[in-house]
């Protein structure tokens, strides 16, 4: 059996051949470069062919795990990926299985892959109760509980960006939910821009940039130099990250909450303050059993998670069923 | 196989013999009457003996499911039940198995039993993704997702009473968490008393009672007659119930959120308003797939859930193992 993990991002595809214990044996990647719909599927197939040509083994069954930035519908094997044009209900599993008749394919959402990457090969190795809080442009959580990843009625679990944390409801929350409005990368920039417009007396470092070009990276840079607007924005975000993580602890009783995504990253320096905030709110016994840590696989949790599902799926798969192609 | 479900409440024990499809064949109950520690275990054993004496079958294996008001530690079979003196780490499974050598015993928390009662025999029959929001003196959730109930690292899942919903953190939340402070039975009374103290000009129906004796039932009664303090307290609670339910929907993508416990009950009239509030906050695709309903098993969800786990546990149990007593 050959194990291939594929991480489909918004701008590129990373893929690798894994050994059973998670060592990357061969690697390949390609930029999407504006590709749409089936062109992206075709590119993925080419990358898998490239990887297979690098392996010495021939005529071997291939177990493919794919990490997608959106929703992986587990019953149909189709994918909704909002950043890839034409991927509303894209039949990815069928396409890969047609291209590689001796294959078994499993597709999971990025948030699910992140937690499986960490629990199989990263910071949470062997852990059966852990949650990955992915804070980037948006916010999602991957949930492993009692050793199983959750899916829900139609595979839309973990949409924590919509978490209600600060009433009353205001129209600002319409676009992507209350929690994201304050605490995603986009949200941090949004809050900073709002304060810059309001505080005409402010003359700090964030005034060096046109307001509309301020990003979360500017906010973190300014915060390092003690900027008051950056401190206000991140202080507010610490409260929200702490509340959201506390809610995860009270609901799931996990051993670990792992913070990752582009914002953690620089946000990792705030983990102590976030834990302190969470301690105020969470179920008091559970929070004492939970550690908050930063991802051990920055930028690669999705790829390792895709490798992990390829390996797991192969174990449960009845190999005989896949030889119908012969 | 004989299936017995036992619901241990704070003041009494209800128990029943169930048929495989959830019909109650025999029933027995007893008040705790101030019993403590092992006396409660002894009473439970007597009730099971009473039920067994009512069944015609002799020398048959017994599958016992128990619903407890607290935490059921799944690995050890011990129980933490704060309302029963001496039940900090009570070895209930061991005690029942010693008393009934031809038995198999499974213990679950009340919130877990509520959701299993509903999904096996109640409003959510056959449903694999549903959450039971139990609002009484406190608030907890029983979570069934992908057909499995969740347990977490040490069986403290579903402690939603501690959910962070309204920053900043205030000392009022210390006792039992933010969500309960506004929206449990105790919380409703607390908020009403606070307003009665603050609004000296108020002369409505809630003034008929000494402030310290006001309960959530007085609040619901006053609300029926259009009382402004009751409307304010319940309006605030509707916002919290809606936000908490929205968070459940965004995290779990369930088909159903079932409201039960003493407060739903009278609170069931507010379900329309609660759903409307949740629609503002929740992941927009998930909320359209979710229905909010009131329990179909008021007061008996725990007993039916205990029956359900007795039946389920027997199915997975290797009957041979239990004859060591012979």
C-alpha cells in the first residue's frame, strides 16, 4: 500500500507520500494559478501521478487522503470549497477513484485534517480528546473526541467562527459571525481600521499605512512596539479567544486545545493571557485538565492530517473491493 | 435478558423493566428520604429486587442501565452526584454487579440519558445527530453526534451551564457560570430578585411575594399576565437560550435541539422566539437544517434513557463473561 496525503489550499496543492509512521518519503506541489473547477481536479491527478512515478513500487494499491478548504461531504465524496471557482458540489472522490482505479480515497475538511495531523504526528500524538482552533482569514475547529472526529448531520461541524459571544446582535456580525468579527485575521484588521477611523487624535505607528491596507500582521507588529490601538484590538481578541476556548473546554472536556492557523503564528505569544481568560469562564474541573498549546505543525498540519487519514482509511478498508478495475 | 432502567434523581429513584422496543412492563419507585452514601445504593438494590420479583422469568441475565444526576466515570463505574451526600466517587457499578452477579451494568449522566431517551423512544426517534438542552436548577447538554454519545477525557462533557456568552466576566458568574446566571431556573429567579431590588417604583404582581422566595415559576406566572419584570427577565433569557442553542448548532450541525428540564415546561411557549434569536447568530446553513422542539418525555427522559442504555449495552455485551457467578 502507498499512502498519499494531499493538502488543497486556496492558492496551491501540497502532496506527499507517507510512510506508515508519518515520515514524508516524497513530496510535490503546484500553484493553482487561477485554475477553476475540473482544472483543479486535473492538477491534483497530475501531482499524484508525479508522486507515484517517484516511488519504486509498481501496481500497488494507493490510499489517498485529501484535505480541502471547505466542506467534505462524507456520504457523497463531493466537496464545497468557496475559494475555488466551480467547487460547489465537486465530485472529487469519484474523479480520483476513476483516475486511480487501484485506489481508496478519503476526503476531510481542513479543520478535521489539522486535528488528525496533530494527534497522529504532531503536538497531540496519541491524544484521544483534543480540539484544533484554526485562526486564519476565518476561524474553524477540528474536534477529536473519544478518539473520533465529528461530522454531524451534513459535515458542517466546527463552524465556531459563528459562535455567539457578545450580545446584543449587531449587523457587523452578518458577514461571518460574531467570533470572527473580533478574532479572525480579517476581524483583527477590521477592528483596527474601525479604531483608526474613530480616534483622529491617534498618531502611532499604524498611521504609517493607508487604513484600508491594514492587516492583522500590521496589528501584531504594532503591538510588539507597545502601540495602544494594537493592544486594544488584541486585548479584545484575547477575551474572545479565551471565551471561545473556555466554551470548547466546558462542552468537550478535552486534554488539549491547539491554536494554529496564520494568526498563531504571532498570536502564540498571547497563549498565557488566553488561558488566563479561559480559566475565568470554563467549567472549573475541566479547565484544570486542559492544556492550551500552539500547533507543532505550522503550515503543514493539513498535509500531515491528509497523510493520517490515508493511513487510517487503508487500515479499515477491505482491499479486495478495490480490484474491480482489473 | 431482562432490561432494567433506573433513574436516580435528587429526591427519588424511579425504575422500570423495559421491553426491547421500550415499553415499560413493570415499574417501581421510592423516595430517598434523606438517605446518604451506601443507603442510597442499598435502596437501589431493593428496587431492582422488587422489579425482578414482578417478572415471571427466573435465572435470566439482567441488563441494568442507570441515570445519575452528576458525572458517571465510564472507566471506573463510579459516580459523582453532588446532591447525594457521600457520593463523591461512589462505586455504584461494582455494588450493583456484586448484588446481581448475573447482571451487566452501565451508568451514564442524566444529560446523556435524556438524549438517549429521546433518540430511542421519544421526539428524536432514529435521529443520529441531536442535542438535549436540559434547563432546570442548572443547565447541561446531552450530545449525540454521528450516532454516538460523547464522553471526553474524564466524562465531563456537556457542561454548557458554564458557557461564556456575555463579557466582561463579572463575579456573579463565579457560582455556576455565565449561561446559568441568566437562564437556569435558579438564574431566572436571581435576575428577577435583582430587578425587584433595583426598581423600587415597580408595583406589579411579583411584589406579592417576599423577594427571597421568588422562583422561576413565579416569573413564568407573572409573564403570562404581561408583567414587565418577568418579560425583562425572560427576554434576557431568550437571548441567552438562543445564543447557546446557536453555538450548539454551529459546533455540532445537529438535526434537532430538544429543550427539556423543569424550565421547559413553561418555557416551551418561548421556543419560537428562541429559534428566531438563534437564527441571527448560528452558522446559516446549519441552522436551516435544525429544528428546535420541546421534550416528548417530560420528567421521564432519564428513565427511558436508562432503559435505552440497558438495551444497547446488552446488545454489545458478550453474555458468556457474566456467568462467572455460577
